[in-house]
């Protein structure tokens, strides 16, 4: 799942534009990873009068298929997919190899090349509800198209937001989906999500030490102060033009500071100690050691010493910030670009979903480590300016905020939040992952907001990060993968019985 707070610093290389007006599905069924198109997907599954269709991209790999084996469907999320999705990188390959299954990956509408009308002007058709209906309509087609038996069982796999979709698909379509592997799913929609940064701070303190928390916190405090008092020094530290950050509004400042939140990425996807080799540091510890070393290498008389040390670490990871947009108004213009080739196409689609379904906004108001400038107000202003005002010209900001708040509540009513009430769902989370704060937890009971069916299962992976069980490179998760495999084998044995 992409970090909302890193909106400005993310740049994606999207695939070239494809014609959505007329595309024929490839006639040959390949035995390797191949791109295909489903030309009969509805734009709006819930309209009784609009039966318009579009071409939906998917990937197919039958290398491991044995007659009678299942479909292992990797659910796409807020990013483009590729042939590598059904390669050997993810645990879908492990499951397909041991179950004799075919690997299929369905791209999420309005991401990658899967844009109805070839652009994102009609975002009203972008929602988790439509995406789930896409899955239901796609499954009978993929069986026909690739001459699989009608009774071929289906296992869905997803991580992060697609982890939500995997669990919800099993819940909504138990007659079509035998089991779900749901990794790191933030099932609970939540408008303001301060727990994300609180958890990030806890993990940095645990693995990097109190000194690291203090150094990063001081660096952010210095950055906030310089944004107000000395733009010249701040620009010099980050090697950006002073004009880019001069006379910054409150929202401009939030944009700039969002680009500095790289520790969130480190924690979210952290590799643990001894991952690459014995006696090697994990990602969090390595980050903290580097920043500490950078501080020690600077003269104690150096102004903004901690910020300079932090900036040196940041720029060594992300590269130059000189090409980024810090002006809030420019960001709004970029988010209104409807081209699927826009460098902000992914952010536009995902931001729409946060504004109309999930929230997930990671403000810094309640942290001691990342300053106080990135507020919930900042995110809600993006929703208002980028999406609601262009559509509803007379809408006020207060009215737009009410829409976002209500939309988050409706999402939990529709999908159930942390209540996973059907069997056949295997849930995993990592203790390091900040998104685990919105996922299922066995420390809460039914009365306190969480439930997992007795015939579903849950694994909390010690030192695990976001979706780490889906990566085959995490060999230490072999026990979890084997437990998931046994779970799936048991579920396949139940196909055809009463759900």
C-alpha cells in the first residue's frame, strides 16, 4: 500500500497508452507469463441501464498447472501489474507449484493500463465495491477463455489494500471463491490514522534506539523552523531552489515535509537483522546508524547539524529533491490530470479512493518525531480541491469534509471493518508494519471491534513488515507459507460442501 504522506515524493513509470476502443484478446494460450485482456468488464456493475464495457488487463501463467488444480488469483491494487506478478517472486508461485494451479493476476481498475475510457475522468466508477464486482465477473470468463473446468476452485491472494479485497471477496462470493490469503490488510477504514506514525516511532525506538528517535525528531523540528525563518539555509541543505519553498503556505509546508518522511517507508518495508547474512543490520538499525554517523562527522558548531545529517541520509536513498513539486496548487493541478500516462496517475486514483472510501490519513499532529505540520486538514483540502470542487462547484469545504467522513463510515458498514465473519480466510500481519494497527488483531474480541471465524486462521509474524509473507525472498517465513499451504489444501478438500 502506498504511503499517503509520501504523495509528493513518489514517481511511477507507467506503461504506454493502449487503445481501449478496440482490442482483441490473444488467441494463443501460452505456457508462460502472458498479458491478456478481458473485453467484457462492465464500467458500472450496479447500473440497471448502463451496460457499457471496457478492456481489463490481466496476466496468466500455467507453468505449474495440473488437471484439477485451482486458480491462484493475485488481486491487483493501487499500482500497475506486470508479467512478473505471476512469476516466481511471490507466494502465489509457491501455492501454484504445490497445488498444481494456474497463476492469474487481475489489475485493479484505474491503475496501470486498466482504465475504462483510457483515462481517469470518470473516477465515480472507482471503488472497492466495483473492484470486487470485477472479480466476480472475471472468474467465469477466465475459466472459459483458458478452457479450465467450470468447477475449478479459486484461491484469491492479496496484500495491503488487495488483502482487504481478498478477504472481502471470500466473504461476498463464497460460492465462487474457496479460500483467501489476506496479508497486511487494513480492514478498518479510518479517517485520521495517527497510529501509523506512532507505530513507526515505536519501531524506530525498538530497533534503532532512543537516540535515533531524538535525532530524527530534532531534524524535523529544525526543518519546520527553517521553513518559517530561513529558507536559504533549508534550500542549501536539501539542494533545492529557494524559490520552490519561499513564501510557503501552510499546505506548501506540508507538501515539503511529506517528501522527508522516508523513515516511514523504511519501517513499513523493513528487512530485519540478519536477513541478508548473519550479523548484518536490519533496515531500521542501518538507517539509525547512518544518521548517527552523519551527525558525528559534522562539527558541533554546524548550524542545523541534525537536519544536515538527516538530509544526507535521505538524499542518499531518494536522490535529488530538485525535480519535485512542493507548491500545493501545483500538486492539485497534477492530481486533476486525467491521463493514464500522467506521472501522478497512481496517486490520483488512490487519493480518490482515500477521499471516497478509506481515509487512512497519516497526520503528524500527535507525534513527537515528525513535526506537526502535516495535518488532517491538509489531506482534506486535497480531497476538496482535487476532486469535490471540480465536480460540485458550489460545495463548501465543510460539506466536502462531511462527505469524506461519511464515506469512511459507509465503507466499514459495507465491509465490516475488522469483523471477518466467514471461514476460509488466512490473515497475516507483521509486528513491525504500521498498517497492522488497522488490521485484524486477536487481542480484541467481538465486543471490542474484531472477529475472525473459527475456521479461518491468523498469523502474527514477529519482525515481519508489510506483506512480508508474500515475498519468497523472506525465507524465514517458510513456516507461515507451509501453514498457509496446509490451510489451502484443507479448503480445497471442502469445495462443494456447505459453506
